[in-house]
C-alpha cells in the first residue's frame, strides 16, 4: 500500500468515528459494556535474577588506603624551608588551599606568604588537586612551594603544631657601655669615629655576592612574572651582567 492510499484509508476510518468530545462532556459509566478486568501475567519464580556479588577490592580493607588516594610532596624552592610529605590525600576532596595550610602549619609560616606551584607555575587556591593534576598523574605528585618575603619563620604555631619543639634563638652579647649611653661624650665620639674608620667599604657588594640575595631576587621575579622559566632566564641575565661588572 502506498503512502497516499494509507492516508486516504486512515482518514476514512476517522470519518466514521464520533467528533471530538467537548471539555464538559459527561459519560455514564453504567452504560459501558461489561468486560473482565485485565491482569498482568505472573512472573516466573524467582521474579528477578539474583544480584551478582561484588568483587572484593583493596579498598574494602580498613588497613589499606583507598586506591584513589595519592601521596603529595611539598618541596620548597629555597633549601632554608623543609620539604613536607603528605600521604593518603584524596585529590577530589583536597584543595590547593588545604595544601597551603598544611605546609604553613608544619613549617610555622604564614599561609598568606605561601604560593603553591605545579610544574613551576602557580595554581589557584580554590581548585582541587584533581582539577590541577588530572587523572593520569599517578599516585605520587610533587608540588612546589614558594615562600615570599616577609614570612616569619618560627611564628605562632597553630594548635596542631603546639607539640613541635621550637629552637631557642642564639645568645646575644650584652650591650657595651657605649651602646647603653653610659660612656662619656668624648669616649662615645672617639668610638664612633674609630668605628667609622674601621667599617669595611663595599658592604653592598658583599650582600649581592651571597646566595640569599639571589634567592630573594628569584622569588621576587617569579612573583611578578608568574613564569618559572622566564624568571630563571632573567635571573641568569642579571647574574651574568653582575659577574662581568663586579
């Protein structure tokens, strides 16, 4: 049967039916033809197949960490601050800010002065570790830690680190009579003149020659450029120019 013939026969069948009922149409249920109630056929026994038993996994053992957990190493850019390992970290539930707080607590630093890096690039605190490293990073991940200038080492520790022993500061020699202001004006003036004569020249050059100066300069450039490779290149240019003109 062609489509045209089917349409004609369908319209002819519709013409034989009563017109569309109105919205206020009422029908008497007592006038419906009598017919038996329709029931669904019975299901075979048992009605549903048995649920297969789940395969045992290593995560079922309480003594074994979950397969989704990873080990994180927080490695600072400067050797003056410690490297801190963290185990059994859930990357989908741990944020970059949580890593910052962990490092600040264990290293007794201010969290506001810490930047977390991944592959030498700063990452946003609000992102989770899974968003940063992806699903193919493996079970051991290393994050860099950049400690900016002004972070007080050995500051007030949180309650979690209250049991960590704090190293006492080195002993300082007591002030001399001249420093207390108890010496005579002549002795003070003579000592000042002698100290000025004996003070070594070129103190700024000695500071530039230290590794601490170049480490602070590297952190400053990295903070401004937000690019570890570019900061390394600029630091090499600065140091090369200084080596040629010192």
